[in-house]
C-alpha cells in the first residue's frame, strides 16, 4: 500500500520534534542528577515543592513551543453517526376519573326523600278531594230532596185547589192523597196500584193527568224508563195540565238514561223555553249544557 504523500513531511517533522524533546529531557535529567548530588553533599535531604514541580512546568513549556512550531496534528474525521429515528410519543388512552359515588348516593337519597314527600302530599290531596266530593254530593242530595219536596208540595197544593173546585167525592180525594203518600214513601209498586185504581174509577179528567204523572214518576223510581215515558207522554196530551213542564223534564231524564241525548236535549230546552216559571228551569239548562 503506497503511503499518503501528505502525511510524509508530517511524520518527519514529528520525529525531529520528538528527538529534540528527548534530547531536552535527557539534558534536564542530567542537570537534575548533578544538582541532586550536590544537594545531597551539602546536606539537603528533601527538595522544596517548587523545585519538584519545575521540570514538569518546563516540559509543558517545551511541548507548547513545539506545538506552536510545527502546528497541531490534523484530526481524523470521525464517521458521522446516524441519528436514530425520532419516535412519536405513544398516546395512551387514560381511563376516566372514578365517579364520585358518595355524591351520587347523597343525591339519590335526597331524590328518594322528595319522592316520598310528593307521594304523601298526593295522598293528602286525594283525601281532601274525596272529602270535598263527599260533601258536595251530600249537599247536592239535600238540595235535590228539598227541591223535590217543594215541587211535590206545590203540586199537591195545585191538586187540592183544583179538586176543591170540582165535585170530587171525599172518598176519591182520600184515595188520591193516600196514593200520593205511598209514592213519597218510595213504595213505588203500591203507589202505581193505587193511582191505577183511581184511574179505573169515575175520576175527572183534570185529576187523571196527575195520576198518569205519578205513575210515570213511580216507574222512573223503579228505573223502568220505557214504562215511565208512556205515562209522561199521556200527560203531554192534555194541553191544560199543570204537569206539562214536569212531564217534559222527566221525559228528558228518561231519554238521557236511555242514551238518546238529542231527544233529551229537546225536552230540556222545551222546559227552559216554554215554561220559564217552572221550578225545573235551572236544572233543565244545566243538564242540557252537559249534553
């Protein structure tokens, strides 16, 4: 292998410099040995610290002078190191933080307490509504009974006035009063028999319409709406009967129970329109409005 021509002078110079350094070192060592021999003869056993370090300083100075004279040795080019590929950081999915179970338990307990309170309030409200409804039904029943009693009393007074102006036997009048009292006691079958007995007797036409009306009322009390309607319609055949308004009202109630709302509404409206002085006008308007 042929040596590189650029490196031959450098090697020669380095050998010359190295020889000079060895020569200088040898000279220094010779001088040092003679000085040590003289110091030993004069009685010096140990060298001072400054004299011990002086050869090293001189050697460093000579090395620096040689370096400045021949220059520094060229540095060998080191092979470039390939940098490792940069790896991207791996992002790992972190688990969600644990749920605050204690807070959820506290909130759940609070919600349960609210639900219990709402249920209690609902029960209290239902109880109050039930009491109010019972009171309403009781008052309504009392009002209906009072209205019915007033209506029956007015009809009885009208019948008494009519029968007093007509030649009616005392036995017939007593039979009529007895049948009416039987109806008021809600003995409907017995009342029907007594009123029919009066109709089969020699009774005046003005008293007959009343008998038909009360037979219709008795059948209505038995919930025999078809049978009641036949007698109420017979009352309507007498244009002069004082029972016309009541017969229309009872016919409307029969039709309402039978589910015939249109006919029921017609009779309710007839009461309100044709008999404004009747005691059933208010009730007729209310029932007609609900249909």
